[in-house]
């Protein structure tokens, strides 16, 4: 995939008390914290910058819907699939902002959508939560629901000692939630889609090496 000059996107973050329908594990509570909050926002922006726009997009693991205001400027129809989000109040909240969505509960391993339905599929910090043995099934489902020529964009963390330490300070042990590495995810994506583009995100001020990776792949025509 050719490298392209992309416009830098700023996340259209709402006041945090506006977000509803998610449990206490949702990371939205971290978004205004110093340093780590900006990393949370930037990983979403980096994913959004890869998207080409079009008619319809499916976000898997949409959580609080933090990406929806940006996606609404790029796609006519926003669909979302999430294991635990309370879809009705989230959809109602965004509808009040003029952003209509089709949100459902379900798993990436067995999605309730037709073949060749979406122009793009987006997953931000979702695939690392799958077991390595489930990656092939997840990517087979993503491939199935994408239109020919459709785009997959995903983001996954690259664990570093600093990241693990910061999360422990926040009361979260990420090693109890992350089962697949960035290499597991990339290999599964390449097996399903062929060659793609990987864009790294580095830590604050470029320190600590890569802390996040964004994959950009296309379904063949």
C-alpha cells in the first residue's frame, strides 16, 4: 500500500460527562488525564487519519462512541457493534446531536451483518483482547462484511514497561486484559488481506519507542 500524505485529525471530544451507556471499564475516564489522556486521544486520531471516507462504516467495539462525531464527517451511515455497550441511550444521545447510528450488541467473531455490506471497518484497541487462536476467525468475519475494495483500519497497543507502570498507577493491570500482541494481530491481518500498511505511534516527545500501531488494509476487488 502506498504511503500517502494525510490530513491530521483532531478528535472531537465532548465533555466527559456527556458520554453514557458504558461500564466503569470504559477508558473514557482517562481521556482528560495528563500525558496518558493525550495518548488515548492520539491513537484514535491516528486511526481516523487512515480512513478514506465513503458511504458506510462499521466500528467494532465502539464503547462510548467517542469517534462518532469525526466519523459523521466522513461517512453517510455509521454502524456499531459492541459486546457490552447500552446501545439505545448511546444512539439516542448522538441522534440528539444530528448523528444517526445503527448500534447493536454482538461479537466480532460472529457478526450480524450481510456479506459485502460496509465500505470500511474500524477497530480501536479491540483485537488485543482476543486470544491468538481467535484472530483468524475475527479477520475472516471482517473480510466477509467488507465490500470488495473495502478498507480495514485497526489500532492495537504495543506494550512497553512505562505503559504497564502507568496503567498500574491507574489501578488497571493491562496484562490481565490483553492476550494477543501487535505481531499476532498483524500476522492475522496479512493472512486474511495480504500486504497492508502499519503506522506507529510513539510515546510522549517521541520517547519510549512505539506504544501503538495502526493497521490499514484493503479487501481485494
